[in-house]
C-alpha cells in the first residue's frame, strides 16, 4: 500500500519529520492535519472525497496488518488464546 518509488520518498519523509517535530501525533493534531489537507486540496466531488477516504482506510488496514496483527499474535503466545 504505501510503496511509492524511492525517488518520491525523500520529500515526503522530510514532511513526516517536520510533522513529528511539531508533535503531530494521534492526539487530535493528526486528525486536524488530515482534515485540513482534505479541505484544502481536494476538489469537491463525491468521487474525490471517496478516494481520499479510501486512502485513509487503506493506511489503517496497512497499520493493522503490519503492526497490530503481529502484536496480537505475540500476546496470544504470551497469554494464551481465547478458549
């Protein structure tokens, strides 16, 4: 999902580092930045908003797949599965 050409990553990684430096984390600030990005850059149309939301959903799915699922698997090993 987030696999873009290496040449495109440098500028975007710079933007991420700046967001981190400004404490843009999931504490309301990330929500603000994503909403503001949508509000300021998306040409109003059902399809454009739908595509923006799809990007957010795919990001959530990738986080779940790459980070949350392995964490849950580790906790099952540590504490046992639901019987």
